[in-house]
C-alpha cells in the first residue's frame, strides 16, 4: 500500500517545482501567452480558497487542510486495499491538498499560474495550478471509481 504514496509525492514535487519556476522567473501579474487568447501562464497569488473565496482566512484553510489530509490517509488505509484506481485517486487528492497547504503554510498565499479561456462559452476559468488540477482530476476519478464499484455491486446482486 505504501508504494502509492509515491504518487502523492510526485504531485507535490511537480506542483512545488512549477510554482517555484513561476515565482523565480515571472513578475507578479506577468502573462506569457501560450495559445493566445485561450491559454497562458499568468503569475497570480491567491490568499483564499478556490475562485478566491474567503480571502485572508488562512487559519481556516490550515485547519481544514490538516483534517482533510488526515481523513484521506485514514480512508486510504481503511478502504483502498485491493482497489488500485481508488488508491491512485486518493493519492492524487492527497498530493494536491499538500501542494496548496505548503504554499499557505510557508508563503501565506497560493501561487497560481494557469490562465484558461473556454471559447465555446466565452468563460474565463479561474487561474489555477498543478495542485488545483490534481484536486479536480482526483475528485472526477473518485466519482468514476465509486460509480463503477456501485455498478459492479449491483451486477453481483443479480
């Protein structure tokens, strides 16, 4: 089971490395177009939660994140044995949670840098980072895994 922790470590390292690159190589507010106007790197800081909610309430995020991290680890050891897709999903979630936690703890803010415009609906997505992407991807994976498990359980009952 412990081999899965490498996935979380990889997410944290990739997240922190990319944030370090942004902080060291870009001015705050600097934008580098990659696929203009739909995708760019934009050096941004967030003192709140997703989409800038609860700005400046760092103590809430630290407490909540510690509880979430403990919950993920507990749930991983309790429920993920013999379920590789579930274990991987939880470790990606853990890596994302730790990645942003490190920023909040040591910087007092989260470094964001992916700037995306969705042209079909002309929606400017909130600026995000690797940890945010990992959190989103892991939740989607967890939903899929749980739906598949539920479907398999129903098949066993029949």
